[in-house]
C-alpha cells in the first residue's frame, strides 16, 4: 500500500476502499486507452502521481457540499478523483468528444458514484443555459487562462471560484488575463505554487466578484481564437 503512504505525504488520506476505486479507475483507463487514446501517461505510478494525486492536491480549497463543474473533463481529471475522494461534492463533467463521455459514464457506473453526471456538449453552449449555477469550476490542461475565464465565469455564482490547474510557467498567462478578468467580473485571489514528486505545479484561484455580461461566452470558438 505504498501509494496510500505517498498520498498521505500530501495530506490526502485514502482509505483502502478509495484506494481500490482508484485501482479500478486506473485499470479501466488503460483498457479504454488502448482503443481511444485518452492519455499519454500510462505507467501505473505515473498515473497515480501525475493524474490522481495531481487532481486531488487542491481539494482543501473546495468547501463541503459544493457544486463543481469540470470543463473539458477528458478522462476525468481532476473531477473524478475529487469525487472519489470527496463524496460530499456534486460533480458535473462536460466534454465535446463523445468517446470521452462514454468513458466517464463507464467510470461513474463501475465506481457506483452518486451526484455526478457527464454531458456531451461544448463549454460555450452549456454556459448559456447554466449561468450562475456552480460553486467551483475545475479545469486542467484545456486552454490559456484568458480563454478559461470566458468559459468558466458565466457558470459560477458570484463568490464562486475557478481552480485552474497549471504547470510552472504561468506569468505570461497571468499578465495577459487582466482584460478578461475586468470584462467578465473576476479577480485573481491566489496563485499557489507547489511540487508533487518533483513536478512543479500551480493552481490559479480566480474569484467571481460580479455578474458576467450575458453576451459571454462568445460563440464560434472565439474564446480560444480571439481571447479577450
């Protein structure tokens, strides 16, 4: 059970039952990956560190019984590890590729998770119908911060937060996000830098401080191709 001890180093206390769920997750991920190319990281220890532990590290930032949404959930990182560890969370995962949604639905079923759903949709479309509904947006490896802000802030309650999982070099992203923050009603609350087993990581915490104008997010992929 060396992985349980490893997680404990980072204040993540896995029960044996939850560890077994993560093993099921890993095995299914590798099985699906042979056919659908969900991740380039496939070695067991790497998956546990770079996907599972990385997803879980900032869970202390999320208040109990919160509603969270994962935009561009992919193979479920960070939302599925958060849900496995934190049963109190209500989780929505969205992705634009149906093969990923099929995988996520398989995991929800196999892990017997409640209060979690995965939806095949684009972030722009979903945001127009679900404004001000979530306490947290969690996003990992999807887009630059200015683009993420346009996808995320319309979905959040005022006072809600975006947790953007990033690597080490984020200064340019931060500098180029000021206009989007001003227009969309957000402010950077914190920039947390840390290491997980030698991997340098950052969480950018953005708080929604006022309502986002209803014309955002824009259509036609403009948040990515022409960020604010």
